[in-house]
């Protein structure tokens, strides 16, 4: 896990600005040139280093629009609406993962309907399905504010199988990390702005540090989205790249 964490830092080129007492104005290390472009790919230098990883990733999320991705393998632990919009939470995240990881086997495991409260049993069932599918990485861009022993147990079971779990820290404006991101064995992800500073909506913890990745004003089709959810897929892509290079 330490090697994975170190390599993520090297791969993403997300620099940490250390503040000091000075009367000089703050100078930002801008991560990309144009915020209205797909600046996240420029920030992680994707154009210079395409990700050819062929690993297997489980996206535990809301449904993905299968009209856009008819070949997608879908498994469900929750009722899946027949009609899923092209800008659903799951569709946006899947499209970003697919863009960065064209050779990876990405499966959708539906654990919640769009705009519905997340049930922990669905997360647990989704993790069990991911284990059965023998995935390498689980991306969970959803979370809960309560620590449930059975959820923690299922997370640890996946870890014991050698699966790396990447989870969104949460958008709670500075309150505690959501679960499962708060667990020590899970890679927690917060959002970073184009000016290389933490997003104000990030969930935070004094007990655990989170990795950060582009998560504000991220271009998707003709709109822009923000949140630790979108930031999480960039870390999952980084982990996939690392696993490909260092199996």
C-alpha cells in the first residue's frame, strides 16, 4: 500500500503548496491553462502519458446509461430504472474512467438509484459482487456518515483479497470523512482546484489524510461538474496505471 501511495503522488503531479508567514500575496501553482477545457487531463499530464492499463475495475455507483455504452457489463444490487439520463452520476464517472482507461475492463455495479439515499447493504452486496468478479480496483464515489461494523468487515474482506478500494472523501464542507473513505485501508480522495488548492466543500479528517485530484469545474459534454466523486476516478486511473507498471 505504501508503494501504491508513493507512486500516486509521482503520477498525478499534484503539488502541495506549503503556506508560510509572509506579507507576500499568495502565488498559485496553476495546474492547467484553461479552466473551460478538460483541464483535469492536462493537470495529470494524461496527454503525455496515456494509461494503457488492462486491469479490472468495479464502479459501485448509480446506473450508467446503456444507450451510450451498450457493451457495458452491469450488475445490480438495487432497482435500476429503465431510463437512465446521459448525465447521471454513474454515467459521468464511467465516461471519465473509460476515457482514461480504454483497455481496462470496467464493470458497473449499481448500488443506488439516482438521487436516492444509499443503503449500506447495497454497498456491502456490491463489494461482495466485485470480489466474486475478481476485480483489481473498486471505485466508490459515494459514502455514508456512519461507521457500520458490517460495512467495515466487507471492506476488509475485499482488501484481504488484494483489491484496492478508492473512495470519495465526501462533500461535507469540512466535516468528517464519509465511510468507506474514512477507513485506514481505503484510499480517500478529495477535490483540488485548477489553482492547486483544496476545494472548500471537501470532507476532512485530522486522523487521516486524503489524496487530492482535479474535482472542480470538470468538463462533461456541454456542462461542468464538481465534487470529490469526480476526483476519485482520477485516482482510480492512477492506481490502474501503477498496477499495470508494477503488477
